[in-house]
C-alpha cells in the first residue's frame, strides 16, 4: 500500500470505509431526532431527504456504494478482499435511516475487484447481489466532460475525523480541485486515475471514514445524476489543503461495463 497511516483509505475499523466530512455536533452522531430538526447540525453537510439519492447503498463491511445496475453495486476496490464468490456482504438500500423497517437488505453472491489493483489507483470494485433492488441506478461518466464544477457526495460515514458511523445519510457539496493543485497536497496522486475535490483553502467539507466506495456525482447536461468519482482516500477529513481523492470513474468506465457484463449485470 502506498498510503501511510497519514494518508488513509477512507475506511473504518469496521472494514475498509471512507472519510466523510459531514461533522455532526459532538455526541449527536447516532442520536435519533427528538422533534423537528433544527438548523443543520452538520458541519459541511446536511441530512439527505428520503428518496433524494435512491441509488445509494450501504455495505455491511462499513463502506458505501451505488447501484450500477439493480443487482450490481459499484464501490471501491479497497473495500473488498479480492475477487470471487462472496456471500458475506449485506447491501442496505432504499432508505436514508439505516434503522428503518423499510430498509431493503440483500446479500452478495460475487465480488469483482479491479484487475491489477494493488493499493495505487484502480480503486473500484463490483458486488453482485443475490436479487435486484428495485431502486433507480446511477449512471457513470464515460468521458471527462463532467470532471469539473461542483460535486455532491453522500454517505453514512463519520461526521468528524475519527468519529463513528452515522445512522442517517448525509450529503454535501465539494468543488473540483485540479490535478496540479491536488498533486501539491499529495505527491502520490495518480493523475488520470484519481480526481480530487474539496475546499482547499478552508476545508470543512469532505468525505470521511465509512464513506469509502460511495459515489461522487453531479448533474449531466440533461439534468440527470451521473457518477464521476468513487470515494477513495485522503489525509484526515476536511482538513484545509487536503482535499478528498476519488477514483476517476470515466477512466475505468469501459472496464467497469465489461466487468459488470461478466457478472451477468
């Protein structure tokens, strides 16, 4: 692995997870609301509405993901342990509240980790599900046309650096950071395979532990959501000068499509 402990994959002790800088007020990370929600209790993000991002998936090893097809989840390679038959992962979808009785839970049957993945770049993987999840899917970018502007990130990961996982799905907006600027923050960046986003000067918005594998997305020219990144790694969460690093989806779009076809998606 090229990452030192300082440059963590966005993973948690529960498994390989990612960093989300949606910071809740101290002590409120897993608290259920007791009444009308006050002004957002998150630093850098807000709670997502039910049905706002229906393609979002929570994976039992502590990662996020998105429905590439209704029976295939696109996530990060560092979230899984190689390729092959795997019935140990549970995908939870259809809700923003992970404790909701309406949550859809489906077991995995097979995992495909990006061929050649060794901890540097190529941080994508597919998880085949035992049955389809009847929720909208998230299309992926196959050109670099959308690798700019402001992106949306969402996840159930930590709300503060080193914090616990969240019960409710949180969302935030992060601006694109060009390769040269990102490379000045991370010498080990792999331009062309990774894309960066975050508030370079002030920090305060980012992905965090538990968000790994989740999508970074924006609207395309027709107003539909399109995935441009996969939460991968970063130094801490929402630190000034340390943006989040994401797998550049368009680079691997053909490989992802071919791999999904091989999984029967």
